[in-house]
């Protein structure tokens, strides 16, 4: 039986992926963890955040490292301070946003791994000279079991 190998990845070795107005700094991806999980720092600009969605296949957890974050939970927004753990089990409708005047840095993990593959495909669409084709983004998302939902109008 082959024993697993220790992986050490320094800050300079991380991969940067830009999509949806956010930056993913990939620390460990599915290729590193034999598909077990992915771990990255997400940098979200002020006011930014993804549309409400759910994942069919991944559990996702969040750890705001700098500043507060707002999470959409139970049809309302909840503010959480830095260094608060937030867990979104697969199939739960969720989103987050940055209420701060500075970029929000959040450590995020998904289990199983592979979220970076979805983000990379979307990054290719966002890197085009023209605005991204959102129908293409929705199709890419569906291939990865990620579906967007209409968020109820709340404050």
C-alpha cells in the first residue's frame, strides 16, 4: 500500500483564478488531496459576492479572515464577524457578500474537492474582451452541480 505524501504549499506557489469579480487563491485542490477537498482564500471586493445558489455535490465552509461577512441564511442576511465558522451543507441555498469598504478575505473549503475546476472554467468566460455570457456560466455551473436560485427580496 502506498502511503499518502505530505504536501506543503507556500504562498508563492498558490494558483490565482479570477472570476465573478472575485479572486481565488488556491492553496490545495482536488489534484493535491486525491479529490477529498479543496481549500482557497477568496478575495471579494466591497459589495461583491455570488448570486444565491446551491451545490448538489459539495459541502462548503467559510472562515472570514479579515472584516465581517454577510451570509444569506433562512431568507435573511446575517452578519458574522471575522474568525467565525459558517457551514453550508450540500443542497442548502446560500450566498455571501462583503459589507466592508475593504476587500474581504475568506478561507473557503469544499468537500469533495474540485471547485477550482468549476471556477477555472468560469474564469475563462470572464477573461474575454466582452462581458461574460451568463447563459454559458449557467451551463458550466450545471455541469458541476451548481444551480442559481432567485433570492427573496429581503434586507
